[in-house]
């Protein structure tokens, strides 16, 4: 069983397409837990409608707006699967994503895997550049290159033990990957393009600055790194972040 973790807030524009990409999976043993984080649009109604047609889709509705990290944690706590996968409410999967990645993990005995992904443009869905991943990455390598796309990750929690995301505005996924990698695990890259990341308002400078600040905060406050190594890692992060956006 794979538990697909999907936080959602005012996601009615794209979430139906996201759920369809999960319903299309060739690996049948999955559940999709969508946490509606106090949406003011029709997100909850759409998810509920899908769940009536396929009970593998489950809806959790929050009474208070908690943010994406805590919404994900609610879903993780409710998950029944051995494998935990992440998919945001506007992103998409290739139909063979779960089948190929679970086989990749089981054949090699790996606990933490990720894949290539392709960036798609906003509402049009026009395909952009592919972000290609390394075969393996460890803790020190990941600090310099935050190449792991959350929408591509699957974790075998029977091997890693329980986990949760730190309650940060953004980069909570980065903090979680750091925590798992620090335990001695490596993340293994399946070099196939099996997910599609929707870029919305990609020119919004304020969002990029805030995301960069949150990466810096992970270095300094979560990982408690000294100033100089934080600066060195941040320079590498900025370089690789720019490369991922090249069309």
C-alpha cells in the first residue's frame, strides 16, 4: 500500500486533474489522503465527489488553517500504507509512476527514492524543462543541491521509522529530507521523468526571496550550522536552484 499525501488550500482549479493522475496509476494498491486546509472555494466538494466514486480517495477537512506542513502531518498520521508518497494539489504524475518507483525500491531494498520531474507552465500545462536527478545523494550533498522534488519522493517508513515535517512556511520538505538523510540513509534517484511540477507565478520575486530565506533558516535554525558552512552551502543552493529554472 502506498499512501499519497496531498495538502490542499483553495485548489479547485487543478485538484481534479491531480486526482485523475492518481486514479490513472497502474499500481492499484494506493490510498490518497487529501487534507483540505480551510479552503474557501470548492476544493472540499470536489474531493468529496471523487471519494464517492473511488473510496481510495479520502478527505480530511480542517477546521483551522494550519498551513501545508501541518496538513501533510495530519495526512501522514492518518496514513495506513507502508510507503508514503507526496503530491501537491496542482501537480501531476505519470501513470506508471508508482509501479516503476515501488519496483525500483523493492528490487534494491531502498528506503528513500525520488525521480526526475518536468516543469509545466501554470494554467496551460505547457511542458518546460526536465529536472534530472543524480543516482544517489547523501546529507552533505543535499545541503548543497536541494534537487529532491517533493512530488517525486516515496519513503518506506518500515525502514526509516516514523517521521513528520517541521512546521515551516516553506522548505519543510527540505527539513524532513535532511532529518532522514542524517539518520544514515541515502536518497536514490530513479532517472525517469515520472512527475510534473506546475509552475505558477514563476516570476514572483518576493516568493523566490521568501523561499531562499526559508532555506537559509533550515541551515541555521533547524540544522544549526555555523555561519561559514551555511554561506558555502547557500551559494551552491542558489546555483543549483537557478539551473533548475533554465528552460
